C-alpha cells in the first residue's frame, strides 16, 4: 500500500518517503512530475527498486509521504464508510444502524433534541431552497455500511475512484467488491442559498471524522494582503478566534464550514478544490460529503453528548434546509464489480489475468478498464454501469433521469471574508458622530441592510452599530481604518467584562447612596 503525492515544486524534486513498520530502510525517491498515470508508474518503479534490497516483505509495506509540499495523498478510503453492527433495516431507509446510532438509539429525534446553538437565526428555521433528489454511489466491501459521516460520489465519480485506487491491484484495495446506490434528498441552508450555492465544500471523512481541509485563519499573500489559510485534520477549536465573524460571535467549537452555513452537504468536482486538482477524464465526476451527528470524532469515540452538540444534517423524511436538517437517504441496492467487468476477479487472477495494470494502462485477459485517461473509454464505462443498474433494478428511476444537481460550490464566494482583514487585528477606535465611518455604519444599519443585505454578510438590522463598523473595517473601507473596541479578541473581551462588572458595582453603590 503506497501513498502517492504530487509535488508543487519544479520537476525532479526529491520527495522524502518514510517507511512504515516492517520496512528496514528509509529512502528518498526522485519522482518526476507529469500526468498521474506516468507519475504513479515511475513512483512504483522507484519504490520497487528502492525496497528490493530489503526483501519481498518490504515491498508490500506502507510508505507515507512526509514532504510539506505534498499536495494530496491518494488515500481515499473515506468513500467506503465504516462498518455497521447490524444488517437490519435502519430508521432512515438504510440497511442498518451505524456505530453512532447504536450508541444513541435508532431515533434521529433523540439526536435532534440537541444542545447545538445555531450561529444565526437563519440556521434555526427551514430555508427557501429547492429540494433536490438524486442518486449517490459508494464503493463497498462484503461488509455492510451506512452513508453517514462519509464521502459518496455520483456514478462517474465512483468509477474514477475504482479505476485509480481499487482495481490497480489484486486483491482489490480494501477488498472492495461492489457499488451501492442511495437515493438522496437534499435542501441547502438559507446562508448558502444567499451566496448562490446549494453545496458547501467537500470535507474528507476518515472513519466518520471530518478531517478537512478547514479554513483556520488568514495568512499574508505575496502582496501582503490577507488570504484564507487552511489546516488538515480534525478542526482545532483553539483556532476559533482566528475565524471569528464580524459580529464577534464564535461558531460554538465548530469549523467555519459547518458553524457558519449549517451541516451542509459538500461537493467536489474532480479536478477542482480540494482534490484531485489535476485533470480527470471521467466527465462530470463529483464527490460529496454527507455530515451526520458528531463529525468531529471518529466512530469509535463518538458519544451522545457530542452528537447532541453536533447534530449533523441527516434527518427523517424531506429535509427542511434548517442547519441540522439538510439531507436524508434511502438505500436502493448494490451491484458487484464482477458483474460490471463480466469476469470474477478471482477467476481472472487464477488464469494469469489482471483487471488493470497501471504500468501498461491495460488489463490482461480483460479490457474493461483499458485507457484510464481516455474520455471515450471512460464514457463507455459510465454507460455500462448505468445499463447494469437499469437491468438489475428495472423498477427504479434511471440514473440519467434523476441527474445530480450541478456542484455549485464556489470557493471564492464561500470563503470571501477571509480575504478581508482579521476582525481582531489593528488598533481599536469607536466611530463617533460626524465621522465618515459612523455615517457609513449608520446607513448600513438603517437602510443598507434592507436594500442590499448581501453587502453585510452575517449581520441583521438588530446588529449593533459597532458590528457594522467592524464589518466595514474588515472589508478595508477607507472611511473605517480602525476596528471598534470591545467586540473581537479574547483579551479585550475579558477587559470589557471586567469594566462592565466594575460599572455595575459603581451603579450599585450609587443607588445605595441615593
């Protein structure tokens, strides 16, 4: 098992590769840049040469890329989900409860009776977004899985995954044998719709845990201007101050992606952010995130308290578009990969064949997977899988008759405020009557918020004048060169609390005197 990394720097950069347990020596492999097929072939060739001296056992050991410039490793096990404890039908239409459901009970309402506090009122009520109904697919092994806190894909997307990660070896990676189909209903939250989107970003789910990438603050671009900074792995709640909004409210320990927009379904057009960011040849291939309760923890440590604080977006029946009710699903059936290829992988191996050889870009004694970068061949594979589902499940709506909605996640719009100034940086000075900044903030609060609410994301007519000044400062308005005092920054908040307490004591003393 090997993790492949594409390096951002110029060709022929040495990529340090650390051997995992069982490999006797660490190696630095010289890997060329180029299209992924040739890159993988060159990497495997170098790997085999580098580990040959260690013996046959070393070749099969896992290697992990440690270079900080590695863009992404093709470790895509999150498309598989996590094994369920039961094969019986679950309460949401899926075939059995997840680990979390086993812990919490089978009723979603128990999870939805939560301690979660929506960041804005928009997330506490149904949205006006349209309802979308479409199919999602997942690659599965012989075990039973549930599509909660996992990544899924549309039909071209799951084929891309199988072609690049699964059929390149025997036995197939993760012992994957089939493709499951789910009918998903989805409704976006109001904050997303206002930004012109119905999907958020696809977050990688690893054993039920959201591992990002999350925005975790701002960094300076080459020109000295701020731009969003991203962190891999589970969200670090100590970064809350770095992602604070203009009104000074935190997101309750949640990452910005869920705190600001609710537990939205994420999407990722393959070839665009976050992965893979190189050309793919499966047309319209897309991956998704399906956030359930407690996405901050892996399945084995998730508990009822976490689930109540992080209810997720899964709900019964038709989703409302509230922050904790964005999607539901129904299990529709499974196909075996052997049915698609028309020859069992075990029989093929026994006869000296192979499903797909990444070195030659062909199969041996079968040609179903030939041409990984051939759009024409990939389109034929897509149509073959559609036809097979239609034959096996004739009473179901055809895949092409229930297409997935466009993946409309917009990186620049979604993270726009992270190109603004941080709310807690710079000197504070409150705008006063007569200042241009005061006039702009006053107009925004009394008129602008009604005529152009899109100018003031996160604010309402009930927001304070200071919150409007804060936003204008973050946006870099020349009239507001200073942030207001007493909104952002932990130390300042403590000082303000102390001042309020002192003022309160003085008021008490004054009343006693009176």
